[in-house]
C-alpha cells in the first residue's frame, strides 16, 4: 500500500509511526503516539513502560491482577513443584497490538497467555496453553494472530486475537523457545532441547520455519546445541544465532542451514569462574539484535556481564561494553539509535541503553525483579495519559 502522512506525528516519533503506516499497521490518522519500550519483569509480575526517546520510566502494568497462582486446576496442582524447582516466572513473552492499545503477555509457569488494556491495565482475556510453561510470543504484523511457544508440549500454538481462541498449532523441536518473523513473512521458532535430559539425549534442537497462515512447517534446521535468540538481516539471507553454552554466536544460511562462520567472544567477569554446567539456563549469551542497515550486531554476554558490538560483515569486535548483572535480551530501538539490553540478575534489575554510534552505555534505568523480554511499540498519547 502507499505510505500516508500522519500530520501530527513529529520528530523521532514520526519515524516509528510512519514505518507502521507504510506497513499498513498504523494508528488512526491524526493520532499522536509515543515510542514506548515494554519490559517484562518475570519475578514480580509487572511490566515497566519506558519512553524510548526520552529514556525514562513512564509507568508500570500489573501482569497478574488475577493472582500469582495458576487459574487452571491442573496447572495449579503441579505449580508448587514447578516453583520449588524453577522459581516463579510471571512474565515471559510480550507483544503489543498494532494500534498500541493492547499488551499480550505469556505468563511463564502460570501456563497461560493474557491480554491487557494498556490504558488501565485491565485484563481482557486469558487462555491456558498446552504443557506447563508459556514461553516466548510473536504477533503477526497485521495483529490478527498471536503465536506462543508451548514449551513442554513441543509446539507453537496460535491464537486468533479477534475471537480470543486457539486456531491451530505447528510442531517444533523439543522445548520451543524464541519466536521471530523473518523478512520473507514466515515465522521461525528455535528449540532448546529438553533441558531435563543429558546432552545427546535431549531431543531436537532446531530452527523451525512455518507458514503463519496455513501453519505448515516448511523447513527445519538442526543444531547440536539448543537454539537461543536469533536475528535476521533485512533481506532474510543470513541469521545470527546464539546457542546454548556458546560464548558468541554463529552465522547461518537460513536456506541451507549451514553454519558459515562462528564468532567467539571472550569470557569475562563472573563467567571466568563458571563451568558450563553452571551457566544460567545453559545460556552463555542470550540476546542478539541488528542495528539499522544491518551494520552492527548487538550481543548480550550473559555470563560475562558485557554487551558486544560486532561489525556484521567482518565480525570484527567494535566494543565490549560493561553492563549490569546477567544481560539477557537485546532490542534495537525503533529510531535505530540504541540497543536496549535487560540486565536480569538480582544485583542489577536494570535496563542498559547502548548507543550504536558511540559504542557505550549512555543510560541505565531501574526495572522490576528479573527484567527480561522487551518490545517497542507506538502507543497513542491518549492511552498513556492514565499512567
């Protein structure tokens, strides 16, 4: 479709709003909006809202207004055992509707997905998934379908956001984790392998590509280690993939599944005194993003407490930037200036703002307990007035 001009969008906000307009996902014409970063705090059950331009916290949303125990009787029966073994996880994945009014949250070991009205935090609906953990989510570009990794069910379930009902699923490897839409329109899932089993017996660790409409699996790429966060170039010809236990990332051809290069990064700080068996959730590095124009890779070194900026074409390390405890997710800002990285460790509970241009941390903001997943969206000013 042709791009339309939103007259009241101004400054850097215009970049994000205009991009949504050109994609056919815009807010109503004339609506003033602000770029907002949503950060999920998994252990206290809140979401922190950050003004992505002014770099300040502007509000919070309660992700568990219906209580901190499962609503489903079967899930509730095993919940004490889950908490004893894994701890609490109230906020796992986040997605925001194209109109910036609804926040979708997969609620970890509560085993469900819930939708919230951003303006007042009202819970609109919830659905119980298969299995015992609702993992990462991804929203179709038109907002019509929400995809959620049902971790122990080894499938991605699909929700119709209009009818608030499940409309299908597609199979994955063992323990599906991160979900991403690639530039060609297909949805990809990375599986961890069954972490309760020893190496070699932990099942399928793979990238699964599926058609988001028919839910037919089109391709699977197998790996020897669990697939962590991954990011695609704008043309979809390369994927940058983090793997369990790897201090760095690999470069993958998504067509063939071949690993073309490996970028090894140094082990520093707490990581020097860790054996691989001590890596939190088996993740040495967890969080990767690409800067605008695919020039720079932003990589979160979870066990080493730094963020690496790496030139994409040469894989030369531009900077190793000290951040907070256990950096765990990376997201490039909509205006392209920053890489937002959540520091989930108890010594930090913060958001590090990394400048691509200057190659350093320019701000650190306090979040809730165990911040992890993050997503940015254009939110109408009318929605934000009540925060």
